[in-house]
C-alpha cells in the first residue's frame, strides 16, 4: 500500500486481517464465507418495514454464511417498533436498537456502525433504494479491495467524459424525480468541491471492513455521515473500487431526506465539518495522495482476476 502521512493515516493492520487474504477464490455460486452486518434505520416506516426485512433476510440467507441485521428504530411514532419487535421474535439475527426520540440519520447511522459485530458491513435504505442484486459479486471484490463503493450507473457515451455535462446527463438516474435529483447533484458537487475526493457517488451502498469504519471518528450528524465515511476511510489509505448499483424509486411510504429541514441540516453539517477537519484533511491528501480509486467503468485499470469478476456488471454502462 502507498505511503501514508502520520497525521492523516492509521496503521493499516486494523483492517488488513479482514481484507488481505490469500485463500483461493470460491465460486460465486457458493455463499460468501465471511460474516456480514446489514445496517438500516427507520422512522415511521410501517408501510415498508416488513417487506424490507423479508427482502433483506432472503438476500443475506442466499448470499452469506454468517450475517446479522442491525436496525435502528429512530423514535418512530407509528407501528414500526411493534412490527420490528414481532419480526425479531421469529428472526434472532435481527437486532433492533431503539432511539428514545427521533434523532435523524446521522445519529442512527453511527449507532448502527458501533453496534455491528460481523467482519464486513454495509447499509441499505428501508425503501430499498439501491439494487444490490449482485451483492455476492460485490462481496467477492473485498478480496481485492478494502472498500466497495456503489455508483448510480448510466450508459457510457462520448458526452459522459465531460465532467459537468456528465453529471447533468445523469440527473434522471439519481432519484425519484427531477427536484430530488437536482438536490442530489448539488449535494454531490458541494462535497467534491470542498473535500476533493474524486468519487462518482457519495450516497449509495458501500461495503466496509467493520474494524476499519469503527476506527474512524465520525462527527457528522446528518446524511453527511455517509460521505464522511467514504472521505475518512479514503484518507486512511483504503483501496476503493466503484461498482454500478442502480437507484430504485420508492414504491411506498414517504422519503424524508430531501425535505427542506433535512437539506439545511445536511448543508450546515457539511460546512461545519469541512471547517473543523475537512480543510486539514484535504491538505494532507495533497501532500500524500491516497490510492487511486478503481472503477468497473474503467476495466483497463483492473487486474485480470477482477475483470473476470465484474464482466456481468459491464452491461450497466452500455
């Protein structure tokens, strides 16, 4: 792994035991033999919570040998808590954590991360906003990279190589409707401009070694906590690969992340954290650049073993 400055990097041994393995690859037809925590949080999601759990348990049971679901009930006032408790009675691998009042996504995410007990973790929204059909492939990629980061894919065209135009071109794939997509795009560029990390998506599915993420001091208190996890682990020297994970429109319930109060809270959180630690971290990254981000969309940068794994994913860029 590349050199890391003492002020901005940590001893890579905190996660290398989980990610740098020399055992032979197992077939994707078999279950992933390392343990996985799926994290989620819910506020007044009685319309979706049972279907989410049914879908999550079925996918994990099919894909992973050892797994758990850590779900934070974020002070729900409807039947979400009642439904969660009933489900946990028949599924012992579901761990329900209750916030005393609604504390929003930042607090709930950090609480779920601290509570994860398996070797790898990822989170999914209760409305199942991201298509993780290829979860088994994504998990296999942890043999080659420290962190697997999802991006919302669009077909690769000549226009897609022009940075700003590329993002406008991708608006229609970013969210449920045009307004939410514009909010998502504005949030993306604010993060890119301030923190400088060259990710193609900051809000998507990400698979982390649990010890790596738990070693990070997370200070975000809004939806910023998701990109904060990316920025901090990237600055620690983690090796990333971006994989295509399409967005799925919500079919029931009410999305809360693009309400005006949530947007203002997120922007305030981004700016305050940029002042507190983001500026210094960006300067440190300029002095000692982290490893380049690898991408399925750029297969010529990947090893033959990785290309063999990701061939089925290339169709998302046609």
